[in-house]
C-alpha cells in the first residue's frame, strides 16, 4: 500500500507548533506533499527539514513568509524537479516533483485570486501556462499524482455556499471549466471523486477563518490528489483528517494499492 498525504500547512512553523509532526509520525505515510510553507531555508528546524524516517525536499518562495511547497518521502527519490522553469511562477515556490521509478508525485500550490483583480489575473495566467505541463505529464507514460491546494472548487457539491460564490475566486466559471478540461479532455482523474462521487459536506478541506465557517462546516473542497488513470484505479480509500487542526486546511489522505 502507498499512502500519500496532501496538506496546506498555512505556515510550516505554525503547523509544527500545533502538533503536525506528532500526528505525522503516526500516519505511516510514504509521501507527504505540503503547500504554503511560509518559510525560507534558514527558518527550517531539523525536524522540519528531515522528520524521523523521512527525507525532505522543498521549493521556497523568494518572498519571505510566503507560499512554498515541499515533499517528504520515506525513501529517497530518484530525482527531484524543483519548479516549472517559468521564472515568475517559480519565484513563488509553487511546484516540486519527486520521481520514484515510473511514479511521479507532485506538490502543487496554485495561486489564489481572492485578494483582488491583479492576483486573479495572475492565477489565470498560471493556469494557462501550467496546462501544457499537465498535458505533457499525462502523455509521458509515467504514473503521476499531483497533490495540492488547487484553489478551485470544481462542482457545486464541493462547497457549502455555491450559490453565493458563483462570482468569487475559486468558483468562477472559467476556473471550473479549466478543471473540467483537465479531466475530460486531458484525461486526469480526481481521485477523491472517483472514490466518493456523491460526497458533499464530508468532502471539504478548507474553511475560512471568518465567522463560524469551521464550526458550521461552511467549507470548500480545494485540495486534491489528481492522478493519471492507471494510478487513479489503484486508489483504495481516502479520508480527510479533521480531529485536530494544524491550519485552515485539513490533510487529504489517500491509499493506493501498488505491486
């Protein structure tokens, strides 16, 4: 069994203080994909760089206290690919890929556009330039799992207040259509939805810090593991861990059957 966890930490130092590493040590995970590190290399403790039994790899943002992605694995990858070789995207630390034989696992943090028009324009730009890379990965012959915070809720079932968010970043028609194109034309698979096509309230992975969103479960499903078809068929079970809170996101845990 291969257990892959994806989690937006909203600050690796903050998550550490909230017990993330104690929890992680009990999960038996093979690969852990993290987003929104909000840290530089000089901020990282030994535990953050290489927790017991795990190897750590990171793609930091140039801006301090911002973005950044990382991967932990219980075996050393054959290769690590840091960034997309697109300077303005890579400056924000949004992509890291670990290769294990014919399997690639990616930690991805797509931009949010919720802070204003400029960032929404950048989000659309990233989506447009990222799609050819996703097409190439899909056509590569490799099995791939792209984990992360995609900052898009795909369906009405993926957020509580879908009617009130039709014109808001994260649920815009153009964003949802981009994901549909990724699934329907390019052939990627939303693994959680393959396993639980009818899930609604139980599927959320992020809750706003405003109001009573967490208490009332007014959430969004914006964290995904999106896989090539062969890998997606190996998925056995998925869960979203909510018993403890390490950030405003919840870890998404998926187990894959492997030879």
